[in-house]
C-alpha cells in the first residue's frame, strides 16, 4: 500500500509496481517478489485515510531523505537529535554492497542520479 499523490503520479507508481511484480528487477527475480508481495496490484490510499503503516513510513522516510541529500551535498541542514538517533537505528538495516559493505549507491540511492 502506498499514499496517493494524484492522477499521473499514481498511474506511474502503479505501472512501476506492476512491472516489477511481473518482471522482477536486476537484483531479484519476479518469482521472489511474487512470493513476498500480497497482491499483484498496488493499493493507493489518500493521506486523509490516516493509515498507521503509511504514517510510520512518513516518519521514517523524511529523515532518510534528509540524510541522503546531506550525504550528496545538496543540503547543509544538521539532523535533530531525534533524527540522529533514528538514523542510528535504521542505518544497520540499509542494503550494502556485498564485498565492501558500502551503503551509498546500494541502501542510500539518489534518483535521478546526478550526472
């Protein structure tokens, strides 16, 4: 389930979800995704629905976004003590490069990538 953003954004997100569900991605086969996901179609709900899981995702996503932007030199803002502590707890869960244990480009990725 994801939070609705509006017409075109919702269609693009649903199309991307369906494409990954049907074809997989370079790092995971479609069969693995299909076993892990509960539906072949992405469900979208408006923010006004106040879904607890989506609220939790918002609480986690903003600090991670700020950390990625700061790591890329796009913002100077220093994290608050709450965000610093949250990142300490979340960071061990980030995907890492297999042999070098690097997070940047694996568990923290900026899209679209700067050229």
